[in-house]
C-alpha cells in the first residue's frame, strides 16, 4: 500500500478502516504495524504523551481504524477472560478488578457476567 498516485490525485491515504473481521487482522497489521511513528512527524508531539495510544504506523504513516467494539472486546478478553494483563508494570487480575466492583455494591451476578468469571461458587 503506497501513496504512489498522491501527486496526481492530490489524495493521501492516512488510515485504513475495518469492521474488525478477524480474517483482515493479519493483513492490516502487515500494512499498519511496521514501525513506531517517527519523532520528526508533524503529529508526533501531539501523540507521544498518550501512554496507551499505539503509535505504530505503516509505510507513509498509514494507520488502521478497527471497529472500536472489536477493540474493546479484544481488551475485555485479554484483560478479564485470560485472567491477567500487565498495565504500566501492574498485573491486573480478575480478583483485583472484582474487589472494587463488589465493594461498590454491584450484585455478584452482574460482576460475574462482566468479568467473564466461569468459576462456580
């Protein structure tokens, strides 16, 4: 994927969108997850301080715009259903997330559903 016709069309591709279909994930990664955004990029200073923002780009700084519902679903599955995830050096587990939800008065059945918790009580 290049912007070879940018001069003729006066159009530059900056992002590729997807509905999140899993078959397209590997292809999108090959096109858009090549290298970190260069510090000389005009938008680098705007994005560099966003700790959880993925600044990897493809050739010509092309990015991917996956369907946000699938991104949240993937985060949910990774963080909660697979039992743990590391965020800024802190290991998040379902137990660590369960306690404040329980302490806030949420019903156990609701917490169990949200956390994808399959253990029986």
